[in-house]
C-alpha cells in the first residue's frame, strides 16, 4: 500500500470528471424526507451532475458504477445506470452487510458472560 499513489481532483464539469474513470461513485443528494421546496433547489443545483448513460460514456468501457444506497432513481442516477451491467451497487451493499455482521458478532462476544 505504501508504494501506491492516489490523487484527488475537483471538477466543475461532470463529463470532465469521469473521463477515463475506472469507477463512478455517487451519493444521494435527494434523500427521503426532504421538504418539497428543498427538492426543487437540489434538483436545479445537482441535476447537471446526474449519472446517466451519456455521462458513463465518458468513462472507461469497463468502468463500474457505485452508490451506497438508498438511491432515488431519476435523481442522482438514472435507472438505466443503477440497474445496468456496470452497476455493482448490490455487491457493495452485500459487502457492507458482512462488515456489519462481523461488527455485531464482535460486540456480542464482548458482553461478559
């Protein structure tokens, strides 16, 4: 791990940000329980960053798509992306489940007997 180098960049343009990417990851900007007036503000602000097929077309052909879930289809990403062949969102969720089970087991085994 010490020999690896990683970089982080900030982009104002979604297409430029994903060009040549191995992974496209988005998080929810339209969570449940957001007031209607706030939804419109968020859609206007974040809509240009929605992950859709056209945007994924700028990434590498074998690029994978990730989202930590829950995800609102048609908001952060389109249904064709989250349900498409490049999406590994359910594999990602499954991995999180195993980590949570391991933590639960650790905590339960920590209880004095």
